[in-house]
C-alpha cells in the first residue's frame, strides 16, 4: 500500500515560558503510515502523543524534520496554507465530541460543508448520507443533548468523514464512553478500515490498541516500539515490521 503520511526525523522542542529550558516533546521520530492502515499510538502521559497527533493533523509544525502528507511537503508551510490542507485532508475525532449544542445532527454535518464551499443542496444530501453511514438516520433532527454519548461520537465520525480525509485522527475516541458503547464505536472504525480508511488513534487502553493493525509506543518523545499485530487479519498478510 502507498504511504499516505511520512514523518522524517521530526523534532518538536518547546521552550518553557520565561526560561531557557527546552522540552523535547518529540526526538527524531520517523514513521511511514500506509494507506488503509489502522494504527494505535500509546505511551505514558507526557510522552508526546498529542504533539505527534497535532503535527500529523496539521494543527502544529515540527521544530525540525520533514512531514509529507499525500504528495505535499508540509513542514515549511505558513499557517494559512497549513489550515487549508488540514480542512481538506484531515478528519478529527475528539474524546469530548466538540459538537455544536444549538444545532441538530443534520446541521452539525452541514456547517463544515458550508466552509468547504459545498452548495446547499449537496450539503443536505451528503449530510443525510453520512448520518446513514454511521447509523443515525433516525436522529437527524436531534440536538447533541438528546443523544447518547455513543450517538454523539457517531456524529463526530460522520463529521470527520465530510472532506473524504486522507487520514482520520482520533484522540482517545472511546475515553468518554462506557465499554459497551466504546466497542460499538470501535466496530464502526473496523468498518471504516475495511472500506480503506486510514485511522490513527491515541489510546491508553491495550485492549483497544489490540484491535489495531499497528501499535506505536512513545516514550519520552521517542518511538520505543513499533509493531504489527500478527493476529490482526490485515496485518498478518503484511507480515512483521522489520527494523
Ligand atoms: N505548548 C507546550 N509548551 C510547552 N511544553 C509543552 C507544550 N505542549 C506539550 N508540552 C510538553 O511536551 C511533552 C509532551 O506533551 P504531550 O504531547 O501533550 O504528551 P501526551 O499527549 O503524550 O501526554 C510534555 O513534557 C509536555 O509537558
Ligand atoms: Mg495528550
């Protein structure tokens, strides 16, 4: 499978405000993500997971190193070019849903399409289709408050698919859900992966990570382990990672 995202020798160095103290949030991180790959990122608090996800998601840039997303080298882009790429090529799924409370399910899906310049009729058609895809076709006129946590997360997943993203990024997507609902969301992820979606997910839960094809462990800003799940049907075809 082709590479959709290539991180090459990334460093992210923060400076503590008002001091000369530098924090190496990422040190020499190199990862190639293949199209259609389902990856879990694990690591203790402070190990650099969010920093890595923010860079992959074009919310932030590395201090040094290269990041190629699709065919674009985005390591040197200015903020406006970065946010343009982000809105076109990345889908985000957050732990706390980030839905607009005043809007219905349908409207929550239509608003981002407005910003992507999609015409009104098309917006409506695609919002209905996406709601269908995540099993919310009966809930189009509900507001987030009237939905369960699992249903709200489904809206988020539908919303993240609007721009047909190259990569879906999920930061602890089941963290706010009970385990039964969490499994339903993970089943939806399995379906998306089966349809060819590329998903990168942060999780602290080994049983959640175990459902992924690849598990990358961060430790103090460095990759400490990068392994394919041999028992995973897709990963098993590819064999073990070397090196
Ligand atoms: N904006 C920032 N300014 C300074 N230090 C930061 C900033 N963001 C993160 N860090 C530091 O970078 C390291 C990695 O943080 P983070 O990526 O949030 O880790 P994780 O998501 O794994 O908990 C930590 O030491 C954290 O304190
Ligand atoms: Mg974090």
